[in-house]
C-alpha cells in the first residue's frame, strides 16, 4: 500500500499577535486534519509564540515544531521543551524535503 501522506513545511517569522502567525497555524491545523505531516519552524519574532496554547494543541495533534535557537538567544528567551531548538540547516532540510513549503512573514 502506498503512503499518501503529504509533508507540509511552514516557516513563521512574525510575532504571535500578527495575522501571519494565525494564518500559519490555520494552515497547519488543516493539513494535520487531512492526515499530512506538518513541520513548523518559528524564526525571528515568531519564537516569542513557541509556548502559545494554539501551538501546544497542534503539537498534541502531531505538529513537528522547531524554533530558531539564535532567535531565542537574541531575545533572551529561555530554551525549554516547547520546541526543538535548531539552526538554519534544519529549516533548509524542511524546505528541501517537504512536498509544499510556505512562509508567513
């Protein structure tokens, strides 16, 4: 049997109070509901939302959540278990290895 599961990559760079953040979460939610594998990478101001309750819910539904370690350090935010903290090489891998990639700025 063939695996029809699609992979969606999302990058978010805007803070949680901006429309782009909510739009990315809506895309993630729809894709997860369709049975897709979703990789969401928060960078720049979006790292401020890594503990957002909406992201926590999406993680419990299968979202693969990554945070830019450099962005977190620049904002003096704590590293915790809200996401996998990585560098840009992981973002590059997400871009290369997903069926579709979208950016929310």
